[in-house]
C-alpha cells in the first residue's frame, strides 16, 4: 500500500489526528517545524539538507533529500535525490570505517523503518470481530492509523537529523561519500546486510567489548589524562541510566495509550445505553459517554507528547552516548598501541635490531594518539553542550504540555456535583423517616468497634448526611 506525504508537517501532530493513511496524499504542506529530537545544530547556510518528501511502499521507504548549497563542489545550488534506508546505513558505515574520523563522534545511524506491527494490527482489525460495534471499530481504526502516521513521521525525522548532523559538522560535511550521497542522481546500488554480515558485526562488537575490558583491567593501562578518565566513567554510568529511563518512559507512555484504548468500549457502551433508554437516565448516559470520549482523546495526546518529547529524545541520546563511548574506545585503543610501541622500541634498542622501524612505528602511534586526544576532547565538550541544550528544550516543552493537559477543564454539565447534592438533600427533606434512619446509621458506625477497625482510623462518622454541603471525599481523613 502506497503512503505518500510531504514531511513539512508538524511532527507533534503525529498521533493526534486520525487522518486516513491509505489514500495518496499530494497536497502542499505548511512550513516545516523542528523535529521532536532536538540536536542543537549550529550549521551555517552554505549547506542545508532536509527531507522534503517520503514514500512508503510496504517494507521500503524512499526519502527525497533536498539540498541547498553555495559550496563550489556542487554543480547546482539546489537539487534533490531519492534515497532508501540502506543508503543511509552505507553512509554511516563509510564514516565509521574511515580512519580520518576516528577522533570524532559519528552521528548514530537512523533506525530501520518498521511498520510491520502497525500493519498487523490494522490487518487483524480489518478481519473483523463481531463483538465490537461499528463505532468502536471506527475509533480503533482511527487510533491505529494515527499510530502508523506517527511512526512514519518519526522515521523520517530521524533520517533527517542524521543528515543535518553531518551537514552541520565542519569536518564530516567535507567527506566525498557525503557529497555523492547528496548529489548523485542515480541509485547507489547499496544492498542490505545479509545474515553473515550481521553476524560479523555482532561478533566485532563482542570482540571490541572484550578488548576494552582487557585494556582497562588486565593490562593495567592507566589513563594519562584526567579529563578522559572522568568522561569515560561518566559515559558508562550515563548510558546505563538513560537506557533505564528510556525503558521506563516507554512503559509510562504505553500505559497512557492502553488507558486511552480502554476508554473506547466504555464510551461505546454508555452511548449505546443512552440511545436505548427513554427515561431520565438517557441524558446521563450520553453525557458520560461524551466524558469518556474526551478522556480518551486527552490520554491519547498525553501519550503522544510523552513519546515525542521524552521517549524519542532518550532513545536518540542513548545511541548518541554509545557513539561517544565508541570514540573513547578508539582513543583508548590508540593509547594501548602507543604503549606497546614504546615497549617494542625499548626491546629493539636492547637488541640493537630494527631500531629505525620501531622508532617510526612509535612516532606514528604517538601522532595518532595525540590527534585523537585533541579532537576527542572538543567532540566530548560539544556533545555535552548539545545534550544539555536538547534536554532542557524538550523537558520544558513536555512540562508545558503536561500543564496544558492538566488544566484542560471538563464540561461541568457532565459532572455537576452541586445538582446531585441538591437532589439528595431535597429527597431527604421529603422523607424525614429516611433522614432519621440515616443519621442513626451514621451514629452507630461512629461508635461501633467493628466499624472503627474498617474506617481507616477515622474519628468521626463518614456519612455525607451528617455533613451537609460536603463531599464524601472531604469528610474522610486517611
């Protein structure tokens, strides 16, 4: 099924609207708003990159990458190309494998688009369940379509942030592969990794972790710079904490989403009762159905805001902190190579054999280590400022949205407590015998040892009739 949309729309609207996803959308969109993942890009106007359009075709997503630049390397000042996710991964791997960028934090690769879960939910819903009403079906379909749209927009935003990070970096932006990615109009003929290559990458990560543990613990290598020792300790703790926070934020967001879904059958049942009843309860049922529908929309907006402003940010900086850890590992590996080169030079001088070769190798290792240390220090400071700015921005926006939702008033006609209390008092005045019996019951409860043990330590009767004008909750002290 083809899904096409211009991505200049506000990403915050994802998940808040139930627009149809299965129709082809070709309308012009309003001006683009910043993505939900803020990375504090400080690039100049000489190279501007954005994803202006995206097309989803089953398991493939084609991104239209639009570039505006006045750099002399490009033949035109404005051009666009179509790229797929595998080509983004190829560009990221090209940076990681390039030795010139060993002292830099390589922006994390965008996650692979995964719409299978949303498609399966829509397919199961389309197969039909005779136990749900037409209204429930329409609302659930609307929610799933909004979820699909939100996931699609987040996928596009992550791919765009990756390119903008590269374009804003003074060194990474000059890479030849980046120019080819932006300018070459044909397909790059990049295939996805097969199982053997994926297994090889997994094994390399295991070897890297074992090598890092070997260097730091068993070899007794000591850090020569307190700055990097502090950064390494901090990043290890930070990565663990932010990973746990991301899992907890996802659980909170999922709880809000499940609560919003649970309101659908409740609202539908109350609405059905309101259409069947002909007595005075009809209006009450309809108003309660409207109340639960409003609560469903409110919980859905809360879940969407938490997903965009908190979960996505934590997930992004979890990957970004891993990239910073990889930078520290490369520098630590260079330090170990430098120490080994010094030991090899001492042995060569002792044996008086191949001294020049050992000296040359020792100088190369020293230069590489110093180069990585200089660039890594600046990269880690930039990472800190970028991270703090992004967290401040997103958390402030999330708090403002939470306050906005908390202050959103419900229709007082839906829960008019004063009217309910007035009817109760009028009924009591019309039946003096009931009032006397009710007061007697309250007095017996207040003096009975049995009730005292079940009243949560109350020292006064908790009967509303004994306290006219007060709600039941106001008369209870826990």
